[in-house]
């Protein structure tokens, strides 16, 4: 049995709404669709978060 390690099909990226941590010391972020709160706190440092858009792999 052999497994191919050839090039994989590229995953299309789409503009996605995310929440980004406002702390300069933290790189935390999450997809907006994964947040259960209207204005979430950063799960890493508990700072406030702000909305932004990023190009991310499309989730199906």
C-alpha cells in the first residue's frame, strides 16, 4: 500500500469576520461564527476584542 504525498488540492480562502484581541501583548483571535457572545472577551487573556476581517481557509 502506498500513500501519495503529492500536492494537495488548495483550500480556497474567503474574507471572514473575526474577533481580534485588543491587547498589544496578545495574538488571540477567533472566527465570529465560533463566538457565543455578542461582545466576547479574549479566551487567552480576558481583554476586550474588536471585529476585523481576515482571509481564512473556507470551512464547509
